[in-house]
């Protein structure tokens, strides 16, 4: 029996028995699982801002970026250093930036001691350039994907995606932003690192000597999600602060955690404005006081400040919709201060957020009548774990499908789809929350719920190289909670193989 099934078995026994030992064990789990850093931080470290990586411009007009993945050491806790991985530095990576219509290429050099990959999360690009498990990079090798930016402005990110190793490689520090720009004339804060500030939020378990604790990255302990750390890093900075110099600040939030679901708001309960989700701007801004972000999700918010004030951005206990014990074990009772924001004594003026950001665009019309039902089981999708030889779905280029994502478990999950964007139609028949509106690629799927999506597929046809769909709780993904699909044109559809790479499984239509 796998470790993850033993964990569920133990939890089931605790839930089903009323005898004293079980109650005592449940009490132990309850006491051991709560985490908070409130009151422990001094906010002494200036927030690191990932530098923007300038590309070289080739003679053919291609913008070429250079990324080197390598190990390093980083001072996270005061007085100690931690062994970390990064891109072009000891932890995390630079921000890549390009505009719609640009042709880009990235030289990804793997100087890590292990094989890895680099996935462009949320990017619309051919499957063979996606950087998933099918594009591994051997140590000392270089991978050179290239593509044309074919999507609207959005905050995307990159991270490793090697099957069975994604959780460890992201946790050690390989991740960064890829910002796409377009010619949309919206008056929002846009000076990178000044009034347009990236916040990559991640959690870690770090020993007093600086050692990075990887013991719960998979299912080594009593965990249902993989690792939940008690130390919060923002842009790789522990105990951070940032100075505010303008009346309004745009925060590009990324939940880069392995498993932790964030419920973001300010300690003074101030209102902020949601202006964008995963794949770009909303049609109209949404006033909020709390924002739920599951692993892999992004959001852009605009916050207003008064001169001389300070406030803390915090992750509050998240409404996971799980039963109390499972919710607590998944971090649903945790409270963590993320960063202190301190406004200068004099602030430069900022324009108000426009009442309309982009023209309203309804969810796309479904072109394939029969919905694709995706059932989340015991760390399975539709009763199976990931098989690189099995084609789980064949989709048509440019089509729109209805996907029904069913979480019949008590465990929180989410879903990320490569090579596509989607609109959330409803959650259990109700309209989605503000953070789940607009165009997205990752969304939270609460326990016991059905989330319906309208998934729009790209125009890139490939009968051999699949895209992935999976839970973005990384321990779940590495345990096999992942499937793959081909996107093909009508002309290529007769050439779709029954199996991939010599396997023996069949594809689902």
C-alpha cells in the first residue's frame, strides 16, 4: 500500500472511531498541524525584486533569453545559509518580459546535479516547447525552446516540471515570472519594482542551522497535501518589507507554494481592487478584502495607501470547504504574515483604477457537445495515475470543450491545464468567486464539489507531443495525479497514434 493511501487510511480510522485512542490520535494531529508566524517577524529585510532579464536581439528579430539553472547558497534565516537552486542566481530566477507578437527563444542550461525541465506555466505555445515531463534537460545540457507570443497581457511563471521531481525542484528554488505585455491602454501602475511589484509567495521548512527540510515533500509524514512550511518567503526573502512611494501600488501575486492555499488580505481589513487573474485583465475591477489563491494561481491587485502608514499583507485561514480535520491538515487553519508595506511620508500621485479595464468578453461557446468528466480520486484522475504512454484526451485545435472537474474527496485539490485557457462556468451550479472569473489556467476545486470549465484550446497541432492537465498541489502531481492530451487539427486527426512511446494504453476520444 502506498504511503498516501496509508495516510488516508489512518485519517479514515480517526474519523470513523470514537474510542479514546483514536480521539487521542486526532487530538495529536490537530495540535501538531496548526501553523502561524504572527508576532514572530520583525520585517527587517528589504524585499528582493527579481531583476528583469534583458534579451539579446538576433538578426532574424528573435528575442533570445539566457537562463542557467544551478545550485547556490542563500541567506534565508539570519546568520545561516541554505543550499538552494535558482536560475541565474542562487534562488528563484529573473523576470522574463516580452510583448504580444514577439518571437522569443530561451537557452535553458542545466547546471544542476539532476535532470530537470522548465515549464512556461500559462503560456500559449506548441506542446514541444511547453517544458513539461516530455522535454527533460539532462545535466550539462541546454534546451532551446522558441515560440511567438500569441496571447494578451498576463502574469505567467516558469518552474520545473519533471515527473516525480516537480515538488523537490520547485521547493529548492527554481521559479520565476514571465510577464506578457500588449498594447492595451489601461491606466494601471506599471513601473516594475516601484509601483508594479511582483510577490512570489512560497513556504519552507528551514532548520535552525539553515538546512532546507524536504521530509514532507511527498508523503513521508501524516500529510494529505505534501509539504506545508512554517517559514514564508516572498521573492526568496524571509521576513520582508517593501517601501511604498506612490498612492496606489499594483501587486502581481503568485502562489508559488508546493501545497499551501493562500487567503490574502490586509491586517487592517482594507479594501483592494482585483484587476487581473491568471491569463490577464478582468473586464471590470472587483473590490475585495480577501483573495483565495491555490498553488500556481496568479492575481493582480491594486492597493491604495496614505502617506506614512504601514500595513501587513497576511494569509488568513482559508475557506477550503473541507471537513475540520482534513482542512486543518491542509493548512486551512493557518495564519501567516507575508510582508509589511510601509508608505513614505510623501507619495507620488497615481490615477484611480478605471471603471472598465477591457471590453467584456463572455465565456467562449462550447463547440464539442459531450463534456469531458474528470474525476479526482485517491490521488488519481479518472481512476488512473499518470502514464506517459497513455493518451487521456484528444482535442481539436481552436475548439472549446466543457470540462466537469469533480472532487469527490475530502481533500483540497486544484486543476491546471497546459496549452489552453479556460473560463470557470460555475462551482456546484453557482457563479465563481471574483478570483475565479476571467480567463484562467489554474483553479481551486473544493472538496465535494464540481467545477465546470469552458476550455479553449490552441491552434498548435501535434500528434506526438502531449500537453498535461494535473492537480497543482505538487505532491499530488508527482504521485501521479496527472493526465495528458493531444491537440490536433482536422487534417492531422487520422494520424493520432493509439499509444505514445511504445506504450500499450489506448486514447480516450
